[in-house]
């Protein structure tokens, strides 16, 4: 009886708290809507920045084209095609501008929200990217041919063969021309390095040149198409909101007309008793009022439309794909599961072009109409060759790019030109020396080669923490099996603060560089530090599934509170169901981390927040409410109950771009689902 009475009292108390929460729900959600006005405001600023960037480019007058404008980029491509006889050094110098234009176009496609991108623009930008990529590679081929024509004049005195090495920030080029055709010269090593080839006798006695062009970028992997489903989904939301806005505009204009008529009648009745001066004054006030109100209403409607479209775009960031990518052929690399790292190694065996000859003070050279030709190895017909082992695989030793981190031994993949995909067959005897960063393997046929790593090697995460550092500045720490990554977020920029590998600090060229969130995410992925799940990642990683709407609401509200509160991973988040998330938090107003933080556990279900009675060290999970606490509709109002005045002031004074940036990083890392 006593136990039942306690249960009855608890149930009654629970109902009272629920009723109280229901009473103030509308009021709390209205206040949250006003606070979350920072997201459309930040989006408006981003739009202004995108427009301003075009103007900045225009007033720079540096001669470079605006890649977003089709006539300018087409003119640039046409003029460069007409330029002939460029040396390798000149092509490499020009490649800096070309790579910059490609990066700008890729950023436009990534940074412009789906609802602002038209299909014709996507086709135009992707077409320009492909043209620039193809033209750049063609220019390298032409420049290589020009170099090889002069091979005999550049021959090394000791070996009698030609060797050329050019190193640049984006490209490393090794060229070797076989002039002596010495059958015993089978080991080709460049500039006293271990990089090179072990060639068979048939190549050692042929008129060939070997080229290793290591581009630190990847222009071989096909561009990922912009998913039409995203555009359709966003377009649906946008059309729905636009219809709503039009209806509201019509209603408001009707109201304004009625009010105008009413005021007109009133003013007519008053006109009989007032002077002409008063009539004019009244008319002016009336006109200004009718003009100002539609302007204010129009702004509100515009912000409402923007708020809805931003909301739908944020939801798309964390939506899981319904279907796994289509089935792949044997040995084909699944680019949803793996990623190429460290650029592409273009390995080519080239036919040596006719050499230039001095004659009576002139240099005479035969120029072949077909240009630079590849030497087919192994040849298609092998009738004249007696032994079967005359065309063994060629051993290749390459240097792994120093700015890329491989957490496991890299896998070598070769490009299949017919199927337009990366494959892992035709490669054998792979060995990797991690300290020297050298990888050796045997290759049956030459062509583009790359190194791949599992995109999800750092997922799921072991833990995470988001801690305020200063006004509009936070530190996000993500701990994985292999590494601990610290990211600083300041206003609308991100920076890699530190990386730890095996509990030891690891230096990176990205440290200390402030970048916009999308540029920063791309840079981390290219460095092998991928902590950003894609829509297909849940097929390759065991995740703690959370309802996307609840997850998105949680990230938005965590971002709102991030300037005054530290948040962290809780082991109970995996225990509660998919409709709820649990985080630990504490007020944090100093830059230094506290030694023994007193964390509070919060549970949030999208429309209800509550403090939990349990803590991280509790033996069992319970949804029991912390004593003397209440339910709230938002995390903001839940925190408001126990936060200091100073903390609430910091939250209200946070910059809208900072909140938007923190939210974007949380949506991109998906810490609540992938930890």
C-alpha cells in the first residue's frame, strides 16, 4: 500500500509537470524561434558574401577569369589552347592559376545551397571543371614531348641517359629517357632517391622514356553528381513555403486596402472640421504608415521563407540514404567506402620522339603529327618473342605525399580507362615502409595509380567534447580509435588546432590556418582526417541511429548554447531510444578546462528537455527526473533554470555567423549518431 501510494504521488507530480510544460510550450517555442532567427540571418550574410566575391574579383583586375561566368572561362580555355611550345616549367607555373579556378568552381558547387543552384549552372560549372582538367593534362603531355625531343642534348655524362626532375607544391615530375639502350641498365632511380622503376630487358633496349607525374590533386576520379533528390526535396519545401508566403502577402495586402478605405472614410468625416494644413499632415502620415508596414511584413516573410529553406537544407545534411550504392564489379573500388589520398601517380612508358640534330648552326627536329605516343607494354602481339616471361610486371617505388596521414598500410589502385573506375587487380607484391614513406609494388600495365584508404577508418568516434574558449570561439575535440582531433571554431571560420596519433602530437600543414567550414572539411578529408560521415556511411559503420529531426534540433540548440556551456559525449546516449539524445553539459565561462568538471546529464526528444537524476558513473540507465527540476520544450529554457546571469548574457550576445558555423560542424560530424 505504501509503495502504491508513493507511485501515485510520483505519477500525479509527473502529470502536473507535464501540464505545466504544456502551458508554457507555445511561449517557449516562440522565444526559441526568435533565437533561431540567427540561422536565416547568417544565410543572408553568406549570400551577400557570395555576391561580394564576384565584385571583389571584378575590381581586382588581375587578368584571371571569373570561373562562374561561362564567357570568361571559355575565353581563357580557348586562348590557352592556342599557346604552343610551352615548357614544363611554364605549364607548372600556369597550373597554379588553373587549379585555383577549379577549386573556386568546386567551392561554388559545395557552398551554394541546393535551393540556390540551377541545373544549367551545375552543368556549366562541372563542364568547365572537366575542360580545365583535361586541358591541363594535355599541356603536360605536350611539354613532355618538347622536353624529350631535346633528350640527347640533356644527356647525363655518366650514364648517357637523360633524367629530369621538377618538384613543385602541386606537381612532382620525373622523366627518364633511354638513350644508351644498355641491356644491363634495368634499375632506374631518380636523383639519388629510392623512387623509380625496375624495368625488364625488353624495355632497357628500346627507344623509350619513363615518366612519373605525381599530381598532388586528383583529376582522374569522376566528379560526384549533385544528387537530384536533394534538389527535388528542397524545391518541394521551398515551393510550399513560397505558396504560404504568397497567401499571406495576398491576405495582408487585402487587409491594408480595407484599412486604407476605412481611414479614407474617417479622414473625409474629419475633413469638414479641420483646416487644409491638418488635412495634408494627416494624409502624409497615412501614406507613410501604409508604405512602411508592407516593407516590414515583406522582410518578415522573406526571413520566414529563408528560415524554412535553411531548416530543410540542414536536415538534408544528416539524412541517411535509403539504398546502398549499386553493385560493383570484382576488384572495383567503392568510392562511397574508400577515398583516394595523396593525389594521382601518372605512370607512363612513352615512345622516344625523333631527337633534334645540330646542322650548320641550326637545330633540326622532326615533329610527328600524332604527337607524344605511349609505348604499349606488354605489346598486343607477342609472336616474335620466344620466352613467355619476356614481359614481367614492372616494379615501381613511389613516395607517399608527406602531408597525408595513413592510419593503415595504403591500398594501391589503378585506373581502368574503359570502365571509368579504380581497380585493385593487376597489382602485386605491395610493401610499405611507413618511416621512409615509400611504397613498392609490381604493375602489369602502366597508367594512373593512386593510394586508397577506408573513408570510415575513424568511425564510429569514441567520444567528443565542445568547449567554449572565448566570445564567439569554441574548441571541438573528437576522439577516435587512432587519433584525437581538436578543431577551433571562431565566428564563421574553422582551424585545426592539434592532432594526436598514438597519444603523441602530430604536426600538420593545416594547423593554424583559418578556413570557411566547407573548405576546412575538404582540406581535412584530403589530408586523410575524415571525421565527416556521408549519406551512405551508415552502410559501412555501426551507428547509434537517431531520428534525423531530433538530431538536427539538438545540434541547432547546442550551437545556440555553445558560447557559455561545454557539452560532451555520454555513454547513456546509446542506451536511450532513437527518438531521444543524451548529452552531458556544464556551465563554462573561463578559457581553461576545469580539473574535475561537474557534468549534468540532459535528455532531449525534440520537443521536451529534462535533467536526469543519473550521472555518468551510475550503474543503470533511468529516465528519472532530477529532483526539484521541471520539463521544458527546449534545451535553452532547460538550461535557463540553473544558468548564471553572465552565461545567459553570453548566449544572447553570440554572433549569428558563429552559431551557424558551430551548427554546421555538428551537422557535418554527426556526433550524436556516430559516437
